[in-house]
């Protein structure tokens, strides 16, 4: 399957995922696919970058139009708002194909570590949000934010809990992966490091894996390899193989 091969249905699903518009059921199903389909994960990262670029360009065009309206109607009391441009999915998909064809996608050119990171990183799917006990309510409330892609709110709530429980493995782990999902691998590292100190931690193998990815993204290759070697995650073995090539 080619990364350039994308249907309207798949594009719209990815766009809804990026914008946090999937239902809980669809979100769980999509995150399950992301864990098992590396090509889909790469498409998500590429389209996320494309949409960000297009959003920036549209905003620029709207601001330009707004300023033009101001200059044309400076003597009027009412200023017409700029019209929002509608982007058809095919225009974006064509842009994606063009950019993806230029040497493996422009944003990752020149940095093989970032390409590997984009290929293998997908956020941890999180825990079921049962919120069955009052003691864990705030933790699972933050988990709901996390699963909806609102990583900032999740991190804020978890970090408040972590102040009282600085050595809680689950808190440190999920704060770490939330920082990674919000593209702040440097902040993720100390939390993930803490979560690996308890060798009986339920998610220890995943913690090593994400810690390795965080080190990979920040160009600490030997530390990345060290953590991948400790992880039983199958993707760790695949990454070690690619890093050895």
C-alpha cells in the first residue's frame, strides 16, 4: 500500500481524528489501527503537518483580505469580515501527494531520526475511562481529556496529582506520553525515566519504548538504543534493526 494512496473516506477519518471530532467508539477503533498500521500512522503525521500549513496559509490570506477591506473602507463605520475559504479534500490530498513525493515528505528531509520517529510513534491509547471510584476520579477525568486529544488539559490535571504523588508510575508514564503526543519530547523524558525505576510497573515495556522514542527524537541515539533494548515491544526490535542499518 502506497502512502500516496488515500481515499476521501480515509482522509476525512484522519482529519476528524486530528481535530478531535471522532466519537469515543470511532476513536478507540482508530487508535487500535494506529498501533498496528504504521503506514496509517505516517499518513496521520503527514496530513497533520499539511493541514497545519494550509491553516496557516488560509489565516494569512484572511488577514491580508481583512487589511485590504480596512484600506478600502476606512471611512465606513462597518467593516465586512473576510470570507472563509472552503478547502476541498481533494485539493489537500493532491497537496499531500505532491509533498510526499518530494523525497519522503519535506518536513522530515535531512533528519532520519525524525523520519523513524514519525514512522513508529503513535500515542498510547490510554486506559478505559470507567471513573468507578472517587479516589481516581481526577486521574480518569484527565484520561478522558487525553483520549480526546486535549493533551494540555490532561497534563495539567495529571501534574497536579503528581505533585502529591511524585513517584506514581502511572502518573509519570501518562504525563510523559502526553507530552510526547503534544510534541514536547524533552519534557517527556524525565517523567518517562521516573516511570521506569519500578521494575514491576505494569507498563514498564511500553515506558522503555516511549522513552527510547523520546531520546530518538531528541537525537540521543545511544540512549534510544539502550531503552529499546530493554523493551519487549516488537516495535523496539524493529527500530533497533533500522538504527543498525
